[in-house]
C-alpha cells in the first residue's frame, strides 16, 4: 500500500498555519504517512519510542509554538501537563483504548482534513447559547416513545468542548467534533459522581463503543463484549434512569432480548456501570461511522448531531462503554431541537415539495 499523502494545513483544528507542523506516529506510521507542509514553514515527523511518553517528546524535541498531530495506534497516551505542552497546540487520535487498524487511521486522517471547523464552531456556539437559556434538556426517541430530562441546575456538572479551533497551549481529540457533560472532572470518577439531574427513559439504538484500559489481556474480553452489544445497531433497548442511575433494562422488541440481557449482566456484575457518567453530543458531520469498535466514532454527528451515553471510566471500571443514539433528539424545555433526529425533520403544518415534475413520468 502506498503511503497516505496528507497536507498539514488542511487540518483546520489548529487555526491559521504558521511555523512548524509536527506529526507524531509510531514506527509503522512513520513509513505509512507522508505529510506535506502546505502553508506551514516545515513539517517535523517524529516517531514516539515505546519507552518515551508524549510529554517528554514534546518538551525535548518539538519547538515551542508548533502544531502537533499524534496518531499512534495501540498506544495509550497520557495527556501532557501545561509545562510540557507549553504554547504548542496538540491534537491526539484516541487510538489506544479501541483496536484501530491502519485502515481506520488512514480514513480518519483523510476525513479530518475535510472537516468544516467553522461550522463546528458555529454549532458549538449555538448549542451552548441555547443550553444556557433553558431549564432542562430533553432526550427523546420518537419511534420508541421514550423521553428523559436532564436538569441543568444539577450540581457538579462539567461541560466539555472537543470541537472547533484550538488556542495556544490547548489540546483536543482528533478528529474533532464532540461536546459533552460529565459528572465531574474525568479523573474524579467514583460511585458518587453521576449525572444526578438525568431522569426518565432512554432508547439505545446505534453503534456501541467499548474502551479498555492499558492491560492487553483485556482485549479478548473487550472484543467479546463489543460483539455482544453490536446488535444495538439494529434493535432497541430501553434504559430507565433515576437521578443518574440506571434502574432497569428492557428490550424494545423481542429480538432485542439477548442484547438487553448482556447489558443487564454487565450492570449487575459491576454496579458502577449503572452510573451515567457522560452525555455526549457528536457534531462532526464530515465523517461516517467506522463499522467496528472504534473510539473516534464518538464524534460522529450524522447530518444534525448525535446523542451518546457514557458508562464507566477506565481504570476505575474495567471498560468504559459508550452508546451512540442517532435516532434520539436533544430538545430544550420548549421543544426546540438542538440536535439529533428531530433537527433533521422539517416540522410544520404545511410542507412544500420543490420540484418541477409530476408524479407520472
């Protein structure tokens, strides 16, 4: 397979190109990717050795002010601290907790180069503006008839934006495109940290994602769990939630009974999975789902945004599980669609078809 050709200045996450663009890969990636500078002065392509952490590499080998993209499949990377990062801008492909192939990495690099960052900035701004003026958010699945509400006055929520343009000294996931609310800072996960303002019924119907920790022995179990949950792509499972805790699991139709049983067994085996840790909102409308256990699927935004649900955080729990919910909608308290399925549907008493033909040709 010939090397993937990418152009550094195509990645709009970094803002205006200037100075040095640094691509950090593992050794196979060094041979498989060729990066042109575009409007940057130069490209620095570094290999991250197994014995070196990312912060050390940045501090010792990457010039100040550089824009840095990291893609190291199979490698768990700790976020560098402010002193190590300095004024560099850093984006990292989450490629350690799920089994990304070289093909997945190539696809994600290609699509990220065409991501409309200005649109993401606008969507994120509108989202936070509208969310800031409503008392609660509603998550609905019109097909299943389920609804849950999230009280925005609930305590200890942390809102996160992994989308739009970076500033100096900031870091972000790659590809960009996720907004979220978590129960606390990510390092503070515990049985008491949950989205206590979330109550109602949710319908899971979309791709699952199963993240593991750094122990490679967990990989076979991770794959089996993903395969057992994968039928959620086609069949619905209902979760009843009270105060951020999952109280019951039920199949939305008879064919969903096996996957509902797997999920109930997971919750029973480890009660911490009953804690709703995160509500995520994918807003990347320039990428498609990777049909596999792929962590970057969490940014998938379809055409009008996708709600996702996060349970567990490694290493406190053995796995962290996310569920995409592309048939759900996120609404303000007055019923205005912020994102999701309802945003994609034109609503009103009178709908017009713009076409010049008749129905008999």
